[in-house]
C-alpha cells in the first residue's frame, strides 16, 4: 500500500508544480490530470486495502496504469472548460468501468 502512495504522490507533485509554473498549462487541465492520478491511485489502494487476490491486484493494477496514463496525457489536450467537454465524459465513463471492475474483484475475492 505504501508503494502505491509513493508512486502516486511523486507524479502528483510534479504535475501540480508544472501546472503552477507553466503558463501554457491551464489550471483546469492541471486539476483534471491531478484528478486522474488521484482516482487511479485510490482505486489501486482500495484493491490492496480490501484484500483482493494478488493476481487480481497485479492485472487490474496494470489495466489501471494504462487507463491512468491515457487519462493523464489526454488531460493535457482537454478543453479548459466543463461544458461540452468530451474528456470529462470519457473520464467519468472510464472511472465508472474501473469502479465496477474493482467492486467485482473484491466481491469475488471474498467469495472464494
């Protein structure tokens, strides 16, 4: 669990510092990419805390890593507004799918 926290806090700090220092990096995009880092770290942390099997943690951790990287880099190009923002819709849909996968993993790990 501590490894997940360290692995998430480091890029989060770099992202926040870059967002505050670079004028070409809008505040809204910095917040979106930071949210992507936090949500993916939280979901991986939940897998560890709730006792998912190690194979499930590994496979979902890799899936969440890829999804998190996609969300992070696409957040750079997202519009800096909430209305008519397809990035937010995609982010919410991917997060919902990740939450369902996390729930199913924990649910079936406890049944076995």
